[in-house]
């Protein structure tokens, strides 16, 4: 019987070679079905029977941040797919490797080989350093186009757009020392935690989509027939794209590890590729990948939009689920030493995502180095973003705030 990894690599290789992927006769049927039928599969795949014997606990249930996994009176682990955000904590906690994250690669390869419309890759800003020091955004863009993608967009540019939105929301809503705002950008674990466990704080959360969803919606507004593929270090993004009010913006989510697999199976020679350099994002947009990056970007934007305001933006940041919960508990207890609260589900921010390839410290250093190379410090100086908003029909930043339905969501 083939392992999931062998089966997955064989079927992807067949698809890349233009063959119809055929699973071996001894392949486990439900794994073949999961690989082929992405939207009907669970976010976490169960490959083996649980062999844990402790009658009171299971590691996978103890680390679940949403309560999606629990140990029943029947001594069996139960799963609520509605609560699961696909974060992968249970996968990493399972000592026997019985759990694996869903894989989107096979249907993406099918699209690259068979779809006749445009297919856009949306690259999360934590990409720097993930594929080696020599892999610049220009090289990465060239490699993805060689695989068949029509275009490649940096999601950091859409972080720039969301910076505008959150800064303008802050200026509009924080008028007194008791007012405060929680960011809704970036992290699906953070937003999911507020929605499902701290519902009373939703009035303090701007109804903004994440940069990933903003990128997908923008592409599909300008190119309605397009397919969109987000690529990043996060497993929870696979759940985010399925949320009822967000469905349709992003068709597939690949992790950096899945993209690395695709590069290896495709045997692309990166040294032969000519870099396709098109700057998209500002320094602060790129730094969204690091813990504290969202708050710093919005703080700078508020200073630009409303210089000298009596109530400046003061940030408190938390990274990692326990730290986020502690910060929320302090907010609810009235212990607010800030008026803008940023939460990241992973330690270090997105650079510490569960499917990043390099350590978070190395990833942070690489991201900040790339950010410093940007021609633009904030979104206000970024002509790519301004042109993009104009293409979407916004004649000014103020109009964008009043009519930014494209980037809104219904959090409640």
C-alpha cells in the first residue's frame, strides 16, 4: 500500500505529464477521493486509527484552539467540521502521523493543464527566503508563469489597500479615549476566535476581508473568468476560502510546502529563468507577514491621513493563540492600554505559519530585508495601489471608504 506522500506525488506527476492520474489498486479509496475532490474533503485528513490509550485526554484535542476536537464519553475523538479552522495544531500534536492537512495541488495542476481562461497566483508576503536566498519575487513570478500561471500578484499590495481601509475606519470610529478597534486583517485564526468565542467584541472589528480575499475579489472583478490560487504558509487559509460570505474569491489555497513539492516534481531550473520584476507593495504592506506589522502599517497610515490628531493610534499586539486569548481577556476586563489591537494566531506572525519552510526568525529577517528594498514606505506612495483602486472605480481614498463593498464582509 502506498503512503499518502507517494500517492500524492505520483498523481501530481501524472497530471503534470498530461496523463490522467490513476491511483494504484491498493490505494486507500478515501485518500484518492480527498486528493481528487477538494471541496468535499475535510480540512484535516485521518490516515490511521488513533492508538492513544489515555482515557482522559488526547494530544490533538488539547491543542485545538477552537474546540473542534473533543474526547467523548465513548473514549473516541469527535470532530466538528463547522468549528475546525484547519490551523494544523492537531496534526503537529499527533505523535504517530495519523492526521494530515488537505492538499490542493492536484486540482491546481489540473487547472494549469486544462483551463483555458486566466489563472492568477496570489503570493503571501511571507514568501521571502522560503525557497532560498536567491529566489526573488522576480524569479518566483517567472517560475510560476513557467508552470502555467497567467499572472502573479503580491498579496502585500492588497495588504496596502486594507491598511487604507483600517486606518480610515480608525479615524472615523476612535473619537474618545475609551474607543478602540480590533484589526480584522490577515489572520483567520484571530478573526475566527473573535467570531466564535468573543462575539461581544464584533462591534469593535471593522468588517474588512483579509488581503487574500481582497486579492481574489479584485482579480475576479477585473477578470470574471479567472481562477485564483493563494500561496502562503498558513493552513487556516484553506478554511477561510470556504467561509460562506467569502466563497468564490479564492479557488484554491496552496502552502509554501505544496509549492515546493510542485517545483521539485516539475524539475524547474531556476537559474535559467529571467527575473520578472514588477514592484507591487510598500514596505509596510510586505511587513504584514511579521507580528506587529499590521498595527505599524495602520499607525503610519493614520499619521499620514490625520496628522496631529488628538487621539493617536496606540498598538497592542499578541502572537500565538494563548497570547491572543490573554489580550482579549484583558480587553473584556477593561485593562486596555491601547486603542488598536492586533492578533496573530502563529508565533512571529505569518512567518511562523505551520507550513512555512524556514524557521520564523529567518523568515522575519528575510521579509524585513525585502520590505526595506521597496520603493514605497506606505500605501499612500504606492502608485500600483492607487492605479488598482482607480481600475476598480474609486476616484479618491475617501470614496474608497464610503463605497468599499468589494472589501467588506459580514462578520456576524
